[in-house]
C-alpha cells in the first residue's frame, strides 16, 4: 500500500505508509527554544504560548521537579543541578529523535555552560 503524505514542514513523503525517506528526515529542521530568566519574568507564560502556537513539545523544569517524589529529592545533591541535568537529558533525547523542543527553566549554575544552553 502506498500513500502520499505531507509533513507539517511541507516535505512530501512518498512510499509505504509509515516509511519516511532518509533525505526527507535530514531536510527537516529542528528547533530548540530556551526560555530562561528570573522567577516571575513571564518565561513560563511565553513558553506555553509558543508551544501551543507552534505545536512544539514543551519541557519545563517545574514538571521535572514535580515528578520527583519527595523522598528521592532529599537525596539529590545539589538538588537543582540534578533536576536541570534530568531536564537537559530529556531535551537532548528529543533533539536526537528529530523533534523540536521548547524549554522553560531557570539556568542558574554550572548548567549555564551546558552545550544546549550556549
């Protein structure tokens, strides 16, 4: 069975359903948008708005922190750096899979020097 599909970025795909030619995958652009700043500056509001309008997944530090059970967070040392590492690992994985990502986080320590944040 063959089908003709068009990706959201306007790249036509021909072939069997579920099959994407390598040249189409390579032609797709990935976007990494990082919203970082002090608490209360509006980065979360803007990140949510951008994710919704652009239909790009949003990864937020607040969600990572909320997902860690309290008994485990007591053992994280230093807590913030561990949470940012988890977030950045999720971001890296999404980018490696070819997905665009929007990130919402306060980068305030050594994480500022991470290659994804430069």
